[in-house]
């Protein structure tokens, strides 16, 4: 859609009585009922209250401020950190008949002035702006005008965790938003985020002057996402097998730690016949914008990216998020994996990890120029994440516990579906620790394994290590098993890596209880690789086409949507999400009233697209 805002108003009653929240939900957005705490949030903000909302990705955060914006007089100002997010949300609102616009650097001068005139004249229900734009004297003057004419409805601060100086999404300009309650004390504010532990919540409340705001904390559970974490063993090939077996021809995101790895992985996936593109901060802005647009508008495209990509990407049909490197924290992992399955349909969160990932992350923390306090918190958060990847119990249970939420086993993660076998590695770990000590804490894992296995290599003989007490005491384990032991000793910080001594291992204080016989050390027993197609492929049949959907009708609906979206110059999901098309394909409505009962079809979309959809459903009836 080329216009920055919708000219027609949203469908509402012509009487002076403002439409109810349920009326707007049903007739504008096409949903029959609120979910979770949505209604309580909407009614609180619409009545003039401040709110801090924590709700998982895909939980319907946007409705929590969009509906109050339509219930209150005037224009709602939505602070958003990303141009792509603004454009997508405005496109979706315009499709629903809402008078919405964005104001950012992507607009030329004439378009920006047109938006400013519409704002001044009271022709907008919602306006999306970046925080740095909001704080300019020119824009604050416009807000003053709206306030003085009683046409400033509310402020919504999206992605509120950007105010946290401890997070990797920190945006300094978000700190300036604390001016809003001082300058506009009577205007309600709602801050929203999908990711925040207790510490981050307190920081958001303090820095945005929302300490007295009502808090709404929804469940962080995303039951439609299946979590799978595997040990690295030719990770590119593991990734390729996962995509081909679990999510063929589906849209997905692959996260890598470095720009170089992003480029190499994207190129390799292309060589394997997959539609993959790179994305990282080292690319030109034009190239990033082009790749992001293609990802949003094309079906089945895979974006290989650093964490520079993802926040605010409102693409609901991402079927998988994969990590080829360990994320920096559980918060980061939760936020990144949460970009899968926003439509509520089955999705996958897959990760390959190794102890070297932990070493690399810790080295990056240690060598950063951050304060010691920041480094300490970063190490703690990394340790919690290592606990998740090492867990032998339910992944989801472990993940939710981090956010203070109790749950039972989910039955839909790798540990629940195929409980890992463990073995008692206490004695092996003690031998390994003793060998580190006896060799002077100056050697890497390879040399230590040679000593433990009694290998008379040139280096062992040269150092005289064939004469120490730990020589040959570990020949019951092969090299691969010993590497697993050392990998986990590093991951659990019983030994540390000395980077200045060529990755030499040294004992930490945490090793003492194990050496004294006061602790046990259990490890995952690696499974034999399955031959041929994975059993999980059969479990994941719903990721393709759920039973009961007539494939031909669903395909025709998708083809119609693609052509319509191209004509409208919007992403396909802005017209209709897959979940709506699937419901249409199952129900096969034959009349407009039957079509109106489908979730996601409001009055404006029914009017615009109803006859075209019925032509397809009636053909296949």
C-alpha cells in the first residue's frame, strides 16, 4: 500500500456513545473473543490507566493499545524502534479500515508533511513514530497542540525492554521517554514487551516512570513451539537435515553469532537448493531492507542472520527458528525463538550447541569494555542458559521457571518426547580434574586426554607426563567420551579456559566439592543416530497441512492471497494470516454471514474480499 495512512475511518457507530471493546474486536479485527488478560488491559487503558504489559510474542500485545486507541478520543501515539514494524502494523491496520500512519525516515518530505497535516487535523486514530522522532521540538509542539485540543488519546511504548541497559536491544533514546508523564501527566501510557525477567521489569518501570502502573504479566508459555537442542556434530549438515525433514519449504530464521558465519551459512544453504538470504549489520542499509522485504513477502524463504534481525518482525508464519551458535542468555533465546509460530500453529525452535560456544561467549564478555557489574550479570545469564541446554528434564519447564512460572512437563520438547539417558560420570570427572592439576594446569583437552588414555605421544613423553599418577587411568573411555566430559566440565565452570595459554584448562573453586567426593557429575548419554527419516517427522505432520484441510482449496486461497497482496503492495499475511485461510478451507463458507464468523475477518475485509473468497469456496463445494 503506497499511502502512509488510511483515508476512510474504521467502521464504528455514528452515535456519540463510543464503541465497546468487544464491538471493535469483532467488527474491526474480526476476532470473536479476547484472549487471556487482553480485555482487562484494554478496559484499564481505555479508562485512562497506565499499564506495564508482559505478554509473549504472538499473544496479541498490539490489540492491547490499538483497541483503546479506537475507544478514546483523538490520536494514539505508538513508539516503535523499527521502521519495518511500523510499516507492517500500519499496513495491517489500514487493511482493517483503521486510520493509521507512520512517521519515520523512510518517508520523503512531501509524505511526511501529509502525515503531519493529518495528525494536526485530527484525521488519525494511531500514529507510529520512532523515539528519536518523538523527542524532536517540532513533534513535541504537535503533541502539545493535540493535548491542548483534547485530541491526544494515549501513548503506547512498544518493545519496552529497549530501555534496559542490561539487554542487547538497549536503545539510549528510549530513556528520554520518561519526559512523557511530566509533560503530559493526564495521558495514559502503556508499555509492552514480550521478554523481561524480574530485573528487567523493574528497570522498565523505573526508567519509564511506570512504578505505579498496573502490571499485567501473562503466561510466557508458547505451547505450539517444540524446543529441540542437539550437540554439535557437523552443525551445517544437522541444520540441513532438520530443515528438510521437519520444515521443508517453510519460512524460517537461522541465527549465527558472526557476520562471516551468516554469509557462509546462507551461501551453503543456497548451494543445497534452499531459498536463503543473509542479514547482518555489516550489509548496506539498502541490501538489508531488500532482504527483509523479501522475507516478509515471499513464502518459504530462510533468513540467516545475526541478532541484528528479528525484533519487530511481525511475520506470523515463521515455522522454525534455528540457532547455530549459543545465544547470549535465556532472555535472548526466548525472544529469538518466539519469532516462530506467531499464528499459533505448530513451530520449531532448534539449536545445535557445543562447549566451544560457551568458551567463546565467556571470552567475548571478558574482553568487552563493559563494567564489571555488567560482565557479572552477563556471565550469570549465560550460566542459566547453559543450564537449559544441559537439562535432562523438560525444556519448557526449565525455560518458564526462569520467568518465575511453574509448569508441568510439556510433552512437546525433545527431552519429553525422547527422554535422554544419563550416565554417572562422577569418577571420570574426578580423574579429569586430577589430570588437569597433575599436569600443572597448562594444557588443553587434547593433551589431557592423551595422558588419561595412556597415549605415549611425543608431547606426553617430552613433558614427562607418562610418569604422573593420572597417566593411563582413563583408558576405559574413548577420546570422544572424554571430550564430552571436558566439554561439560567447562560448561559447568568446574574448569576454566586460559585464553592466553592456548586454551589451557585450569581448575576453579567450583571443582572442589567434586574432588572431595561431596558432589556427583551426571552426563547425557548420546543416542545412536536414527537411520533414514526421523521419527519426529511423523510427529510433526501438523507442520505441513493439518488433517481435514482440503489441500487444493487451501492452495488456491494462498495463491489468491499472494496475488492480492502483490496488487496491494503489502505482505501476504497483512491480507489474511495462514490460520484464517486454514479455517476457511475447513469450513468452506458459502455465504457472507458464514464467512464473517471466521476468526480474523472484520467488516472491512469482509466487504473488500468476501465475494472473491466465496467464489473460491463455492467452486470447490
